[in-house]
């Protein structure tokens, strides 16, 4: 099963092939590498008439480094919208733009659950870990949740605040610049509890104090630890992963083992984007527990 983020107006994947995806970000067209695209392009992506910039890999970089090659003059940054949310994007290091459009799948799912709880008079407290520029935080806060947004990168947390303000959110999000593992350990000691946890862990990384994260060895014990933060009647627990080779069934197994004894259901799936070519572009995996 693949869950497609197919409700975008300001974003689309125009075409794919030969290790690249051609995307429209409102009025800006970008061409970026994508390791999942192992099929041949059906057109010359590099000569697309509206192409504004291409991200080029450095030779011998092993896929990690590169640079933007600009075909047209671009604004330093610009806004794109999804439903009632607005985000600021621009070409960043390592081919990123500051937003992952496929995550709209999860914005819709979590927002629906939060609004459903609100209709029953419940205010939902959510912990968003490895929260980046706040797409999920903004969506959940807009739906009425109280969100604690945690990421080790100060500049990404600052961007999350900008995105919240662009979406008309002045309160409802608490921003924390910290190593996620350390923060969770402190919250457990403090006795704090959350109705939902969202996490988007990297494959590999280091916290602000040099703390090592490797998903193969860290994810399971970390999810098990986060289980201690859930309230007596948790609403949901969501894991998203971009790690190549980590199948949806792995996330399903982790949630099943860590949430053993919890009433509710667990679903796992690929996350993807529709393309104008009529195919689905895979963009990672998701696993979600819902107390239904």
C-alpha cells in the first residue's frame, strides 16, 4: 500500500527519470536528485522550458555533497500553501527546500484525529521529535493541538516558528532546541505525558553535543522509551522514515512490540507523491498506531 499526498495545489511532480525528479514549487521549477528514481526519463528533464535550478552532485561525493546550478534568477525564498497552511521554502544545502510535500499525508491524518478529539471536548498534547521546519507541528497546531516541537538544529526550529506564523499560529507550539533522546529522558523524569507522539528520525546524525544517532540500533529502544510518555488514553503514535531499505513492516513490528497491550490498531505503508506522468513516486515509509 502507498499513501499518496494527492491534495496539493501549489506543488507537483512534473516528471521523473535517470535519478532525478522535476518539481513545481508554486511558480518555481526545480530538478533534484532522487535515489528511488532508477527508471529512464520519458523526456529530457534538463531542457524543460520552465526549469529554474538544478541540484548537481559533486563528483566523487558519494551522494552526499553538491550544489545548486541556477538557470533563472530566483527569489531568496517564497511561500507555498497546502489547504490552510503556508510554508516558506528556498533551495538549501544537500538538495533540500525546507519542506517534504509527501508529508501532507501525515498532516491530514493527524489533523483529522486531533479535530475528532476536539469534537469530544479533548485537548490533545503532541510531542513532535526530529521536527525539522515544522510541517507536522504547524498542521497539528492548526487543528487545535498543543505541540512540543523538538529538533537539535536551531536554524530549523527558527524556520518552524516562521512557518507557524505564516499559517496564522501565534500560540500552541512550544519550540525546543535539543537532542531528542535527552529531551525524552528528561520528560520521563519530570513525569510529563503526551496524548500523541510523532517522530521523523534520521538514518544517521549527531545531536548538538555530538550525541550519535544510528537508526538501526537506536530506533527500537527510543520508541520503547517514548512509550513511557504516552497518556493513559493515547490518541496516536506516528513514525516516519526515509531510511533506504527500512520497510513499512519494520515500523509496524516496532510499534506492535513497543505498544503491546495498548488498545487500537497499527498500520504501515509507503508514503509517496503522484506524478503528472501517471505513476507514484515512493518517498519513504510510515507506521501509525491509532487508538480507535
